[in-house]
């Protein structure tokens, strides 16, 4: 019995230790230091950079961009570690073993990283270096900051538009409005004698590859959040317009038939992609698909075109816009050389030559206006569609939110019920989505 | 003045030094127990009363519990997990026992069959699950093509909420090799003379199984049932992989994979825990899920132990 107080004391110590885990701070970024010549006089250092790129071509492109940085800062060595996921970054920061610079493929964790201080606020150094962030589109600025804290910079962006198979289009031009899309889908869809789909003009299912609500929403200008951060899904009529249009088209196909067809299709990332195989005439997809088609031995001969997504008939000004998000990069808390790290982040995200190098190699959209207009950017008409979408003033994104994954989960789950016909009252269903998102927001302290 | 109480010190000191020595010998176990069981348990309870995003901690009382009680995904995942305990575990055990019994009866080629039945359990979980989902793909999978050849329209195995858990059960039965080997060893341990005596007394095969085999292998049955139930309560990898592969969805910019496809029918409580803690950064809520699992495992284990004890006593 005498050991009990001792054990309790020991356990309390352990619990308290755990509670303070991840609170150790390294040198912090932000001591105002002008860039340029004085920054180049930074003392020698070795930076550790973690990123998610993994294929040989991606890694080489990233190393080429870093080589440009080394020319500017020969005294700074960069050790790049490939194939790193967000969980590893978070764990390393918590464990006090953060790299100097970390990049992520998704924007879903930006809000948490910013609000918890896991990544350092870049605002002071951006100000002291006189960087004009308006060189970035508003959407890119939006997914890299949270509640006034800019803890990330956009590295490369993805923009979403429409791909169409010219052979299957029967001489038609890509649609510009939702009603044109409906009409063309019906015209291009081929069924067998039993009504089974052989070729779909367009797949309206939200379960189909890239047809997530985030990617579809810009077609009607639908908003995810209100100004106060609460869910706007139930109150923004644009969602209702989009979903009503979408359900009408699903019903025209027949949900069962559409699902049967969807499940018969090949892997999104493989050579059997239905667009490659001529099973779907028009698809919503990201700019990276152009590189995938070019690199696929069979698909590279595909005669296809790209266009902005069709938009609401009542909002023609949206035409040309779309969805964008992308990879992000920042300086974690606990970075050993934060000032050096910032110079690297600044180079990778604002240096035109670096962005063009990465964009040409990876076929992702460069984020700054100067890079997008650079004569060194590979000239490709199909890819240019996405550069235009990215820079369109009405192009939108999924803004950083503390429950980003949860919110998308809740809405996507609802949409499956909606398109299969299990939701009788759309307004009530969308209000319920709002409630679930807002309840979780309250619990998360948002 | 001397008293009987004063005569005690010698044995007491001896007992104390004995106790200390025992404690020293037990210390590796005690340290392990504290670090890997007691501390995580206390920390889980502690975090369950907090808003904890892996970096910041804030006391919020019972808010996590209140939210979890109202969260329909929790109840959906708990129901799915319970389904696996009630249907998948008995199916696995019966199938493993059936195979083991079969192997004891085979006269020639037993080693070959034993190897064939055991091999699937050596295949990595992820690879086995992916292969299973491909085989059961309603459009391109071999199983439905074979069924179609004999005039049967196969179901949408992993794509239909009514078939998804039975499909997982089939996958679990396919990989039952380890349990089968444990049962086989137990069956081969049953003394033959018991069967011979029963046979002379006129007991048939079923009576022999009920009155000799089952009682003799009941400790192994109990062990396999309890470990099977705990395994089912922790069921994660196969459900997550099957769900992801069958849905065809991936994580990309502006698009996230929602576990549980189709219609949340493959969402188990451990997956929901993982999602809450590591995707939604709600470690406090995930701690409540973990405590639910802990309590469920305790309750099931106690019920099973009691049932087996009653069965033993009844015999």
C-alpha cells in the first residue's frame, strides 16, 4: 500500500510530461531581417527539407529547384527527404525533431497547423522582406492561412477543369452551361439494348473519381463557409441549384445503372482510366492529368481537349473559373535554422525560375503571376486552360478550416444518400449538414 | 516491559526484504505494465475530458462524451463492430474447427491440405484484402464472371451495404489458418482411447464430438474465442482497405476518402477512432472512442469467461 502514493506520483509525472509534449520551442522565425544581400550573408547551415514527392521525376524536379537556391546561397546545404506524409510531419514537430522546412500535398491540415502553432507564422518575415502577396491569386492566399496567421506558402497549385474526348464529342464543342452539359451528356451517352451504359457523356455521380463537392461547387459558385466560419452549405442557394441539377442527371441515367457502370470502370490512376479507354466523353479533372496522358504509352495518342467547367445558366460570369488547391510549404516550430529555412521557402514559392522548373517537370500550375506568364513555361494549349482557370478572379478553393476533413466527410456522405434518392427533403438535409459541421466546430473550439 | 508485539520485528524485516526482492524481480514487468498499460489508460481518461489537437490542451469537462453519445457515426461504427463480433468471430471459429476436424480425418495428403489451408494466413493483410476486392469486383471480378457462367447474377459484394460485411467475413474465413492450426493441435492432443471407449459404448460421431472433443478442447476454444472477439473489436486494416479500394476514391486536393464505404457499412469503431484522432485532430474525442472499446472488450471477455466456466461446471 505504501507504494500507491509513489505510483500515483509517478503516473502524474508521466501524464504531466505527456501534456506538455510538443511544447518545446526552437529558435523562432520573425526577427526582422531584410532579405537580399544581408540574407545572403547568413552563416553556413544544413537544412532539412521534408516533402511528399516520391517518383524519380518528381524528386529530380524538386532537386533542380533546390539547385537554383544553392546558386543564391552556396553556404546553405539542403538535405531533401522524399515521400513524407503529414502524419510524419506532425509527429516530428510534437517530438521536437522537426525539419527546417516541410511541404504537404494537401491543404486539409493547414488550419490546425496554423492555429496550434505547429508551423511558424510567416507574416513578420513576409512583411520585412517586402513580399507582395497579391502576386498570388486570392484562392491560394486563402488555403495557406487561417484566422490571420499565414503559416504556409503555396508551392504548386492544382486547377480543375474539363477534359473532353474529341472522337466521342461527335463534332460538338465543350459545354459552357449546366443545361448544355445535360443536353450533351444525353446526346453522347450510349446504352445497350438492356439500357446498360456503354459510354457515358458525363458522370454526374459525386462518387466518381474527382467529382467531389469541392471540385463541383465552383460550377454554381457554391460557398462552404460563412464569414464567421460556420457552414454555408444549407444557406447558400448555389448548393441547392448544383445538387438539383446533378440529381436530375443521375435520375436520367438511373442510379442503379450509373452505379453499375461506375463500378465496372478501371482504376483512376492506372492505364485503364475510363477517359483513356473512351468510356466517358467528358470528365472533371485536374491539370496533372495532362502529364499522365502524355506519359501513358497508350493514352498519349488520345485526341482530347481541355476547357473550363460549365457553369450555372444564371451565372455566366463564372465561366472560366474553377476549383484550385495545391501543395503547401512552411517552417515548422522547432526548426533549427528558421531564417535559412524561410529563405528556402521564399525561393521555392516566389522565385519565377524555380516555379517554372517545377511546373515544367511536374505539370502543376505555378502559383505566381510572373511564373504563369513566363516565356520559359512549356507551351501547351491543353495545360494553358488550367493556367487561365487558376488565374480567373472567380476561381475558388476550400478555405482552410479546423475541421476540413470532417466537413468534407459529412457533406460527401450526405451526397451519396442524396444521389441514391434516400433524401426526401434537400433543404432539411443540407440544414442537417450545417448542424453537424457547426456542432463539431464548437467542440473543436472554432 | 516486553510484549508479544515486540517479538515480531525479525520476521517482519525478513518479509520486507523478501517483498523488496520480489519487487525487484518483478520490476521489468511492472515498468512495462505502467508504461504500456496503466499510463496509456490514465492518459486516455485524462484526454477524454479535454480538447486536445495533439499540440494544445484545454479542459472541456464532459463535452466529448456528450458529443460522442449524439454522433450517429459512432453508433453506426459500434453496430458494425458488434456485427463482426457476433457473426464474423463464430464463422471464423466454426470454419477453423471444421477444417481442423477435416484434417484429422484425412488419411493421405493431410500435409498438403494443411499447407493449402494455412497459406492464406501468411499473405499480408493489405495484399490479401486488395486481391479479394478485385476478385469480388461486380464488373470485372472473376467470382461474378464464374457465377454468371452458371446463370447466377453475383451480388455487388463490397459495393452493397447488405453484402459488404458478409464479404469481409468470407475474407476472414479465408485467412483462418492460424486458428485452424491451434485447433488441429488441440484435436490431436485428445487421447484416442476416449473415442475407443465411447465407440464401444455405442456413442455415435456427434455424441463423441459433444462429449469428448468439445470438453477436451474447451480451453483452446475459450482462448480462440476471447482473442477472436478482441481482434474483431480492433478490426481496422481489412475494412479500411476494402472500403478504399471498392470506393475507388483517393485523397487529392479538395477530395478526401471517407472510410466505411459503402454507406458506412464497413466503418468500424477503431477506424472512426483513427479518423477522429488523426484526421480530424480531435484526440479528446478519440480517447472517448478508445474507452468505449476498452469497456466493450472487458465486458465481452468477462461474459465469455463466465459462460465457459458455467459450461465447465455443467459438465
